[in-house]
C-alpha cells in the first residue's frame, strides 16, 4: 500500500509568528505545533513566498508526530 503524502501549510504574521497551521493537535497553539514540527521534521519544511511554508510529510509520520506531541505535552515519555 502506498503512503499518502500530506502538505501541512503554515501561515506567518508579519512579526514571524505562526498564526495558522494545518493538522494541529487539539490543545496546541499554531506556534507550538510549528515549533514541534520544526524540531522533529525540519528537513521536510519548505519556505514559500508571502509569509507561508509547508511541511511535506506522509500521513503515517503526521499521525506519529501528533501522538508524540500530545504525549509530551501530557508529561508522558515519548
């Protein structure tokens, strides 16, 4: 079975903070989710013009990152 590829779009405010990002787990701010993905999947990020960027990931990796992020936020070991 072929993996489904996803684009997680991020939109930045003029001051550089993230004000929108896709696939965000519940309880995470857009900036928190971007920071997490920037650490865990930095090589999958592509900056775009106009204050935007995308993470190019598979569905499986996004689901794993979400689960790990939620577990870390709850204080569980990753």
